[in-house]
């Protein structure tokens, strides 16, 4: 009997290793990725007659009784029934995450048995130009936050003349509330490899790099192991799946700088330099890594490509709304009852996502706001939750899709403190190249501290400062840090006014790393 | 807690690390990661040698080492406890937890316990945002962390190390 216990970092953080050890004494345990239902982790599954039955959340203390229930087929209070039938699973359109949680992440055979490599095979068959056409036709846009059309980026690199080109995967997923990249790299690393190989064939790049943040040791280990497996299977190497195309790749590890999630800063870091942002132009598609044409795409963008090549770009473009095509892995996090990853077509309202799917707050208190799109995303107040989840749609609420992470806060949240954190984070993580970000963020912290001490003359100064940072910064760090600050100030002015009761003075550089 | 003296062994090992990466595109970060894995920090003495080997100035190498949060100029305690400080963890009480942990350990951020056993570091996001607040100690991760769980994690790490 085959038993599954996730190896995903979130499952491990909730005791999955101990559970796997206990169950491993009796059964053949496979470590899979997570299904994304983090509130049910560790989620133990057992396969009977081709159907996978779940138990969860199985803490280390429950492992022995679950083992007995599996052995005897008896009832157990943590039994969930067939996992695929759970409402959370049934309501999704899992394209990019189809195999995450399903298979052994390091088994090429299982990967292939579940539809893997079909996209790469078709890509080899149709050739570079048609690949770019499919990706362009899919309407896929950068899932890292900027939302730039992936097909156009590829076309630029494909058309550039250079002795050597590169595919760089941005796996520097530093946004709080986001874990889609981590979950994918831990649960189905081969799909990212396949997507990057397709990008390599489409653009004529023979070398790829996955730049993974050092805070993700599990993802680093699994990606490296998967690359080894892919080389053995002939997916990577001088002849990709026996074709005339050569493509290989390796993992590079970041060193704790948030700003390296910005593509030009990431390229400098890959080159072994300070992770300082570069001015654009030149765009990385023409002068990227080591000055050569480079595709820089986010993990989810690249991992969506194999599905698009398998089923066709038109099929992908049928999903979604407006200019937001296809599916988006929504990460529901923070103070929420049912947190996890939910892949769905664009277009659900924030209210549906947070209240229906997420089940409201974990604390049981009313929701105050949700920060969408990471630390540089706006705080969207609960009364604006009817906005549809899409790039342009969120922009109408001064919001940012970002990496599609949603962090929920209940009514105890102090918006002034969160605004201060955003400024302080920007100050600590600024690469220092441009003045609005480097100096503005420090002044921002000081000004918010003044407001916290009851000096309301600081409010117009903060507003003006945010405007300067927004329009004067070189990259999204300084340019978007004003969004959480201004959204907090605009929607929750009561948290900024009448601060007559002196608050404890926060020591600088304490909140962020 | 000083850097290793520049002896033959140190230079030999350093040259091995440099040689292992020198042919790669952009070798400096992989080299620095290996140096830190070897000595627990990036000894200042290594920097001129790196500069020479990679055709960089000492200032450029120092600039890189000092830019990244991960690279330290001095060793930390035997174990490093990292508490996430990011927004998702804040929404679940990370600030209060951090205060409790600092009080319980008697150390502030970036400090090491007097016995040299444990260093406390903040971290911005471990990607465990759906089971916040989170903590990390070596290979061990903690979701829905509270003071009791953190204490247990620290105690277990101490036992494993025989400390």
C-alpha cells in the first residue's frame, strides 16, 4: 500500500517529517509536494484502487492512530475521504500545479505518466517561431509581478543576434504572503526545467540559471536533484530529448537581498556583483546576463509554458478576464482560516477568495484589510473586496497583483505600524542606487514616527514624500513602497490621526532584517 | 571569535574553493557561499586573495560581501534561530512572539547567548505564510509557532549538538 506524506516546507514546519518516520515503519512512504491545503497539513494520503484518500491535519501525535486506520481500513476522526473530491480541490483549475502533490517530485517516470514532457516534445516538433507564437497567443504575462507579456519578451531574445543567450528564472520569491514558487519547486521541479528548456529552444539559449533565494533551502535541494535527474533522462544536455537543441541549466543561490527579485539587480547578483539595480534601457532581453540577450522570467511564468505547449495557447487564453488570461495560483495567507494555494482562472473577486475560499480570519475577528501582492502591494480595505482578481482590475483600486499573494489582517491590525514597516523594509533593502528610495524611505520612517507621536503636520509631508518616491525611483522597490503606505493612510486615516497616546518608540532596524 | 590565522591550511582550502568555481559564469557568490559554509563567516583575510584570483579590486570584493545580508564578517553561535518578521507572520502575532522569545533567551536581534550556543536573527519570509508565524533553526522549520514550540525547538537542537 502506498502512503504519501508531503515534503513541502510548510508540511515539514507542521511536523510532516516525524509523521513520515512513524508511517514509514509500516508502509512505503512517498514524499510528495503539498496539495496546497496548508490548514490540512500534514496531509497524509493513502492510495486504494487508484483513489487517494486523505487524513489531515495529522500531527506527529496522530501518526500511530492514522497508521492503524490505514492498516485496518477503519474509521478515523481525521479521515477526509477522497482528496480529489474535497471542495477546495474541485473548485480549482489546476493547470500549472496539476502535478504538485500528486507525484514524487523527483521521479521522471511519474512526471511523464502525468502528462510531463508532452509540451517539450511538441515544442521540439514545431520549432522556435511557432513556440513563440503559442506563448504569445496564450496571453501569458509575467507572474512575478510586472505582468509583461511573456511571448513578446521571448520574441525579442529570439531575434537578438549574439554568440550566447540565457534563460534566467527568477526564483527570488521574497514577497511575504507568497509561496507559489517555493511550492512548485518543491512539488514539481521538473515542470520548471521543462518550461526553461522550451524557452531555451524558442530563443536559441543553451544555458539557464535558476536564481533561488537562500531562505528556501528545501527548494534549492530539490531543484538541484531534479536537474540531475533531468540530465540522466536526456531532458537536459547537448541534445534535448534527442533533438538538435542543446540546453542545460544550474541553480544559483541568492544571499538574502530582497532587491535581487528585481530583474536587473538579479542579473548583477548572478554575475557576482552587488545586487544594484541597472537603469533600463538596455533591456535584459537585449543586454542581460554578462551583457548578452537574456530571458528573465518568474518561476510560475516558465512553469505554465509546458501546459500551454501541450494544449495550445488558444486553450489557455480561453480562461481569465480582460487582459488577464489563463490561471493564477492565488496564495491565501496571514490571518486566514483556510490558508494555502488555490489555482483558478483570473476573475474571482477578492471577497470570494478571502471569505469563501479562505473562510475569513483565523482569529475569528472581522477582517480589516488584505495586502495583495507582497510588501510593496496596497492594503485593500474590506469594503473594496468586490474587485475582480486581475492585473488591470486591481489597478483600479490602486492595487497590485504582484505575485498573487494575499495577506489577510483582522481588525486588530495597526495600519500606522504596517505603513512604518513598509518604509523601514524599503530602507533596509534599498540597493542604494537612487536617492528617492535610499533617502526617501529613511525619511519616511522618521515622518511616520512623528505622526505616531501625535504630530499630524507629518501627514502631508508623508504624502508628498510618497509621491516623490513613486515617480522618482529607479525600480519597483522605491516606486511601490508608497503603495502600502498611502493605501493604509488613505483608507484608515483614524490609525494615523489623534495619536495622542504616545506609542512605544520602535527601535529602527528591528522590524526588518 | 576572530578570523582564522592566515596559515597554509587556510590558504590551501581557500584556493580549492576558488578553483572549484573559477570557470563558472559569475563565480563570486558561489565562492562566498562555500567560504561561509567552511568557516562560518567570510574572513577578511580571504578577500584580497579572492580579488586577485578573480581580477577584481579588493574594494569590489568587499562591496559584494557587505551588500548581502547573508554574508557575515564574524561567526555566529552554534545554532541560529530565525524568526520571520514579515507581514503575513505579523498578522498572526509575530511581533508579540518575537518579544517573548527575546525575553526568554535574554538576547536581542543579531546577538548570541553568552555560552555561544544560539544566535537570534530576524528573517524576511520563509514562504510559510499560510501557517504563520514561522521560525527556522538549522534544517528544522516551525509553523504556527508559539513560545512553547520555539523553546522545544531550541532545546532539541541543544541535545542534538550535545550541548
